[in-house]
């Protein structure tokens, strides 16, 4: 049993377990001490000094986030001395901060700006001062770093190192010249950054942001020559409502489809179609590997941050990756081949926009391997190398789409529900759960079981692979084979599984990895804030949609079956191989 | 009365083991190894020795905390990263009597139950590094260090580690981080190093001068030591005299000496007319002619508004402009701030900027109030001593020489023609 500690905070008695910080103890009496560098999922840093409090008997103010409670401690969290200190520290931070709030990515959701407002700072006494003048890092297709807006809270560094075990960025230099940089300032794209964007979610200011895609999309929509189709990932519908003031967990699939149609997209499709297709290919790939003694465990390949991670950190394990492209990329390849052919339009005039909860998807769409439609049409249309076009043209985040809807003045909350267009908008319950950790595994099991055994799966919900536990395991009996599976979300958890694979200690046949905590629903492109509670709510919404779907197994998706009959022949066919499967690249650390 | 420079001031003394042994070196260690560790600690407590690095924490208490800490192994770390401007006292011992430090450290290791010691020496002390390295080798060869020291079953090793020039690494927790191979930045205290120190193990971290006092305390007893100098912080102290003084240098004197005696009797008098004294380098408030009778022990200097710190007594005569002095010192802190905590990183930058503005004739009277408030907040919220003390000197200069600052601001004039007032960069 843990020892309990009694203390007094602001005159109120508080009883908390030993080892609690003063900051956490204050929350018990409903005091949320203002802070910047503190982050609930990260280690304690104690450097912004905003959360300072007075503790009786201590000569100076103490950081509440880094101070453990002691028996009999008397704490004050709001005195003239504390308010003066907090205000001055924020003033000092603002003195070095660009004053471009109007045009800043974080305009409405900047913690620094909110803090300045909440602390009642109405004038700046250091305004005459010099400000930073650093180059922005535009090297990555996924993220942009603006060191000028960095307040050195280290939240990005900590999330990258602690949650993702990547460590692409760290502090360099000293004192006021301190900067967060990549190795030798090589730029995010040229180091082991996975583009997952968890740093964006962690950043309190606009120092990190996704590459801007909105203007490109408007241009495509406005271009009369372009046939613009849009696909939306499963996790978007479970989160975008938050951007319009709806509570976390609001499932807004119908409103989102309606909004996309109103924005002017020619077809409103669903990445879930791509997800069902992924399951068809991936489940068959797994069965094939098991039958023919292929490389096991097989590991999922839907999460582009995860892919870049394994390419950098475990290049010797690439054979374990499923060769399946992600749903986004399968969708793009099919849209520009099968669907373009069906409609009789030139694939060069088709623009595929994808709305993703993810920033790494921007990187994925730009991978040179992702031009399968071009390869398909090359001979048929006599295309030259300079005509090369990607399968997916533009990737926008959930937040980016929300802004487009706001820019268009659409009253999102009151929109009627509409459906996706056919055929690439038809999907099953197995596809929507791709958005949550464990979902790809569950969807694959639903299909693999029935394909292998030929029997109907009675209990289609695999609760053991659901939820926010770091690593989840399950066993499923497939015609006498005990299929062992594991699921990891967040790259530091993935690393644990990968090290087991590398050391030959992995008992698994199949592993699902998602780069972001909680899976795609916790991706770097999702509404801010994204925290554990909100992740759980979004997962509930996703499983709700699964429950509500009339068809919940990918191999029963009629549009998918038609695609195979009309175009691909069968899973793992040669055509499928060319359009739906990919290869990976060995990358060094820097 | 000499404790620290006893050997150094002996004619023909050289920093090798033979010289040290001739003067009776390592006899304290021999005695200590026959004592119980608790007895050693109680002698050190009895001596009332306080840390000579600047913080003046009771050494015996520090050792006792570490001995009683449950975690193991334990470590002894010697802070030889002497970096406070105006301080050059440890260097004398390091270069001229290195075995004195080693002996103090081994005794400490025996007392607290540590088998490993580290010396973190300032990177720029090339000569001292070589001498110390040689001394460690000599001590190892002759079993004053190593396994089963002098036939006892106590073993102790000392590793020498060089800093890379960061002032903040003289701060104990930044030193520990640097020693661990990390960037030198302070840790959150508590926990203190006595419980969670090097590699998160209980650690005694003492200054060179502190360790150098130990052998004599063991040989003559704590009570003997406690009667030397000022009863408020007994013993002798190494004072570094520099600046506008006729005979600059390191002086070992009992702590009951007054500032006036120090300057006149030992320093040979001030060059020119005395304006101010920094009694402990640039981290403390300045003293003026009003404070000449202050006794140079830790509590007395503090009572006078200053800080004895490492004993870096910098003498300033009437030819210096206080605005210029404050600006130069602020520049030092801006450069040396590690950048981890916001108030220090941003505060040192802005303080220097404000002072530069005043020096260049762009200041406003409200700046003086702002500096004062900045000092309060930096003192209250900075993570370590660097930020907490960075504006002590500046604010005391403003308080004691308000006319000089106001003249720069209101009349855009530097009486001494030192500041580039009106020179807009």
C-alpha cells in the first residue's frame, strides 16, 4: 500500500499518495496551475518555471511540477509574488516571440497566447528587444519547424525521444542561443524523423506545423480541367467534429461527406474502401506466408511513420513488413486506374486528395514508389518520364480540412448527413476500425479466419486487441494453427516488439504497429488537444461506426468484390501486385 | 596560521609525493583509517567547516547525510571547476599541493563509505590537470589510492575529468550532469546530491579548498579548527585579491579578518580611490567604502548585503563606471546561462540588453525598476544559482550608485567617458 501524505494547498487540506507532485496534488482541489513545459504524458522537465508556487520554509518559489509533496507541506499557488513571477516569465518569452499571431498556424490554439491572455498580460516591458531570426526547416514533406516560435519547453524533444523513441531533435547551443535542432542542422527530412507529427501535438506554440496543403486543394478544385476526388481516413470522422466545438467522440461521418461535397470535390470517396482492399491483400499475404514458410512474423505497413521508423532503425527487419501499400495509397492507385478507366477520364487530369489524421501521410504520398498508376498507364498512353504523376496528389490533415470548411463558411454542425459516392465510397465495419490501435489486426482476423477455415466467424469482435494498453496480444485458432498476434501503438512500444523479432524471441505470426499512440485517431494531424481521454472517446466513436455498419468484414464488401471481378482478378494477382504492393528502403540514421 | 598553503609557502616545496611526505603528508589518512567513519564525520562536524565553493553548507552535515543515505555505491566528487570571475585560489592548491586534495578526498571516501572519487577540473587548467594527473599516479603507485589502502581493507580510486569551459558546470548539479557525459545543465533540487547525485547515487560534492582543510582537521581535531578565525565560519580562507589593488594574489587568512585589513595590510592598499568591492566575484552584491569593517566570514558578508562566495575579492576604484561594470557582468551571465530555464535564459539576455541601452544612452528611468523586478523574479524562479544570482551585482550597483545610472539615462552622459552614450549601434 502506498503511503499517504497530508498537505495544505491554498488553505485546503489535501491527502495524496507519496510521490505525487505538488502540481498533481493541486488538481485535487481543482487548481490547474498555469504551466508550459509540463505535459501529462512526458517526463518532468521543470524549466519553464511558470508553475512555480510558494512553499512555507523554502526561500524561493518552487516549480510545482517537479516538487514532490511532503507531509505537512504548506503550499500557496496564487499570491502576489507568484503572479508577478509568472507574468514576468511569460513577458520574457513573448519578448522573443514573433508577433505574427494573425497568420500563425496556431492562431486560435496557441498555449503561449492563451497563457498571456489568462495571466492578464496587457503590455510588454521588453518590447524593444531583439528577437530570433532563424531559418525555418522546410526540408520535410510532412512537417515544418519554425525555430523562431520555439520557447524551448522541450515537449517536442521529449515526445520524440520518450513516446516515439526516435530522438530526431534535441537542444544545441547554450543560453539565449539555445535552439532545438536536428543532427548538425541537417533538416528533419535528412535525419531519422518519421514525420509522425506527435511533436506538433505536443508543441505549445506554432514552432511545429504540418506542411500547408489547403491552397493546393483549392487550386485543384477551381481548375475546370481537374477531376478532383477526395478520400477520408477512418480516424477523421471520429475527430473533426471537435474542430467545430462538438464534444470528443462525436461521430460525424455523414456531415463530413456533406461538407466535402459542398467544398466542390467531384467525388466524395472513402479511404475505408482502400482499407477493405488492404485487408483482402494483407490477409491473403499472411495466409500465403504461413503456408509457404515465408518470413514471420509479418508486420503491418499502413502507418507511414512506422515504415520510416523501421527503415531507419531496423533496416534488417524490412522483410517482415507486409508488402501491402497503405489504404491511402491503394485507394490512389485504384482511383487513377480502375476508376479513371471506368469513367473514361485521363488519369493525368484526376487529382486525388486525401484527408488524413496523419502528417507522415504527406511524406508517404511523395515516396517515389507511390506512382503505380503512372506505371500502369505509361505504355497504354505512351507517357514520358516527365509526365510522372503520383497516385495521391495532395494530403491534408484533419485540422486542415476543418479550416477549409470554415473558410467556405459551412455550418458543419447543422449539416444533414450524406453518404459517400459509389463505388470507392463503399466500406465495411472492418475498415473503419483501422483508425484505432488494434483495428487492422481485428479486421485482418475477421477475414483471415473465414478464408482459412471456410467457416463463419461467430464472434467478430476481438476485444483483446482493443484499447490503450501499450502492447496487446491474442491467439486465434485457424484450422489447428494457434495464430499468435500482437499489437503495438506508439513507436517506443513498437521498438520493444521489434527488438524481440530481431533477437529471434518473437512468438508471433502477425504484428500490427501504428506509429501514434492510440493509432491513427491520435495522429499528428488530428485536432488539438489530443490526449488520452480524447483518444479513448474517438476510439469509442470508431467502434460505434463498426457496430452500425451492415457489413463488418472486408471480404464481404460488394464494391471490393466487384473490383476483383472486373479488374484485379484475385488477391495477390499480378495486377494487384503491381498496383497494391510496394517495396521499402534501407535508411541510415542520418 | 596556515592550513591550506602551509606546504606551498614552505621553501623548496614541490608538488610531488616526496615533498608531501616530507612535510608529514598522508599522516592524516593513516590516522583516519584507524578511526571509525562516524568519528571522522563527527570531527568534521565539530570543526564547523563550511563549503568553500560559495554556498557555505556545513561539510560535516553533508558527509553525514551521504553516509546515512541508503543507496549505494556512493561517490566523492571534487569540484575543481573554478570559474567564478576573480577566483584563482583552487588553482594554487591544484598546481602546488595536489596530494592535499587527494588525501582529503580519500578520507571523505572512507568516512562516507565510497570507493570511487572524481575530480572535475576546469578545462582551461592545463597545467593543474597535468600535475594532478601525475599526483594521482604517484598516489596509486604508493598505495595512497587503489586497493586496500595502506594495508587497510578500504579501497578508493580517483578519476580525473576535464570540463569544457562552461561556467555553469561549477554549479554542483550541472557538474554532475556534465560528469555523466550530458550537457551541463542544472537539475531540479531537491533531491540534493547527498541523496541523488552522480548516476543518481548519494554523492558528496565539495570544493577543492574544502577537501584541502580535511587532513589538518583530522590531525588536530575539529575543536582546534573551530577556534580559528571567526566563530561564525571558522578556519582560514583563501582570499583572491584582484582589481585595483597594489598586491593582487591569493592570501590565506583567518576568517575573522576585516575587509579593510585585507585590502590594506595584505593587499598593500587600493590603487587610486576605492569605489566598490565585489567580495565574492560577480555573483554577489557589491560592497562600498561603508562596508570596510565587515568581517570576511560567510554570515558577516551576507549581513552586509554581499556574498563571500568563493572569496574572489575584486577591488574597484573611482576610474570605473558602474553602468559599464554592470553591463560587462550581465554580458558574462548572458553568455554563460545554460539556457534551460526560461527566467535565466531570457532574463540574462534582456538584462544585458537593458544595461547596454542605458550605457548607449537609450535607457529610460523605468528600466531601473524593471531590472529590480527582473532580479526578484530571477532570484525567485531560476533553476540554479547562476540565474538566481545573475542580477545581484547589477541591482546593488543601481541601489548604491543611483546617480550614475540616472545620469546615463536622463543626461545621456557618462562622467568617466567610458560608456558609448549616444553611440547608437
